């Protein structure tokens, strides 16, 4: 994946969050705090004293996120033993795939040992990884909180209303709702957003972190209509992620993106036109192909989004929302694509492709045409409609395993929210 570092680095504001002293135990006492330098780093500070030399110090920390097993990272601090210690350790975000999103809560604790066998474990403290370079205002309704710093309250209220309209549409037509609260950070421009990211793509107009329940999007007040669609799309991805999260398998891309487009409401004119043109020429991409990453070619990717919407609409209209809800529930168990479809509908992906084509007035594909190789997109400097991003052992540092990120294309003809996500093998 191409990494982009902004030419103009932001001024970094240092924030000190004092956690206070720990109770003395076995002759040991400690005072500790954490400094946030967004989006670059968190520095954990410790002052400790003891009657005997302090010879071992460990920092433990964990991040609030959706995970199967809560992971706590442990760092052993290197220092010269003494009866009074003043040390710190910095968590550098550049060691990750990208920075933590704004608003992430990090919990931490210190373990201190001295030469006489005395031990002290401090109470867990919390530092919030906030972007304090801006003066944020907030609106909260139900499980959604929207933060913004440019524009009047009606601007923010319109965006918040769009999120709730999407949630209501998903609840009514699909039967899915948020399981956990979501925070949306509205940056005033793409430039401001890029400054809040580590290694962003040049074309990125937004980022979503489903593991953390956080969305960040660059929306200027004059881009309100675009912002409403972007928020509707991303809040839908949040709902689906929370509903189907499991450590074993993912859901087909056509289902994920189709539901997100469905949450936006009426299909956008250019996407609808792409679908109608492909139907008239009988040049639809197979459902098997759009189960994986979308093509990087602009026109093919646009058609992939259009078809995803059409397939989801077909399933809802033909079989009802109860079956879609059941399908999502089966995917939550880690089922493969074909097994899940067979259990709910009685047909596999190829069968879905044939029935969907028939509903559009087209003939089913010949058997030799159903085995279509998967297409994996590759990001390009001028932007790709869909990208797939994996995680290597080298990326899995500091107790974090996966970042699921969403980008938004900022190019003529399309301002569509797109996903960069880890795609597990469909076993």
C-alpha cells in the first residue's frame, strides 16, 4: 500500500493528563500521568520512590475496542536502579498501520518492584487520545455523538439527522441496529483530516474505525449534501460490523456495500445509470466476483457498487428483511459465503447470481461463466474505488492487530465512501 505523509505537519499540542499518586505499598509510592501528542504519540510518565532500590518497572496498557479477546500490552522499562525514579515511555503511532482515531480511550497501569521484594501495582488510569488542536462542539442523540468545530449548529444537526435516518432505514427494512455507541468527528476540510492521520492516502476524505466505533470525515459546510451521504454510508458499515463481528470470517463485499448504499436512501444517479447500462448490454459482473475486493478500474468499481445495491434490494424485496437478518446472524458465526446463503435461501452464490439476473430480465449464466477469478484492487496515486489492505506480523505491534479504515474518493464524478478493510479468506 502506498503511504502518503503530508508535506505540512500540524503543530502538535501537548496535553498532560495527571492520574494522581498511587497508595504506598511495602515502602513504594508513585505518581503517574500521560501526555497526548495527537496524532503522533502518547507518553506515559512515572515518578516512583522506595526505601530500597527500584529495579523493575512494567507499563501495562490496553485500548477500548471491539475484540474477541481483550489484549493487554506490557512494556518492561529500561533504567538504572535507584530509590527514586523519574522515567517515561512513548507509544509511537507510526509503529502502527496508522494512528489511533480521535477519541480513543487507552487504559494503563504501572507495576513497580524493588530489591527488597516490595511490589506496587497502580490503579488503572484512562487517557483519551483527543485531537485538541481544534475546539470541538458536540451533539448527542441516542447512541450517536457528533463532534465538529466549523459551522453553526444547524450544519451539525443536519449531519446527525442523516445518521439517524440511515439507522431508521436499516432498522425498518433490514432489522439491524447499533449494538454500541458511535462517535463521528467532522473535520472542516480534507486537509484538516489528513493532518489527523498517520500515512493517509492523498485521496482520503474520511476514515472509519469500526473496531473503535469512531468515524472521521472531512466535510465543509458547503459540502453538506455529500456529507449526509457519507455519514449515512459509514454509519451503516458500523452497524453491519457490530452485528456480524467474529474472528473467523468476513461477509461478502456485495452485502456489506449493498447495505451501506441501501442506508443512503435513493440510489445516486451515476450509480443507477451504470447499472442500467450494464443490464441493457448484459455485461453485469458476477456476484461471485463482487463477493471479494472490488476492481480498481473506475467504471468496473462503480458498477460493482451498483450491483451490490441491486442484489441487496432483490433479496429484501423477494424474500423479506427477516431472511437478511438471519443471513447476517449466520455470518456472525463465521460461516462461509455459500454455506450461509444455502442455509437461509437454499441457493449458493452462483444460484443467487442466476436468480438475480432473472429478476432483471436476463438469462442465467452458463456454468462455464460462473467461475470468475477474484479481483484484488491495488491503490493508485489518483485513487481507487476500492482497496484491500492486509495486516502482517510486522504491523501487529503494541497489542493492536487490525485497523479497519474507510476512505472517501475526492475526484470528479464520484464522492463515494469506500472501504479499506482486512479481508479474511472465505474458507
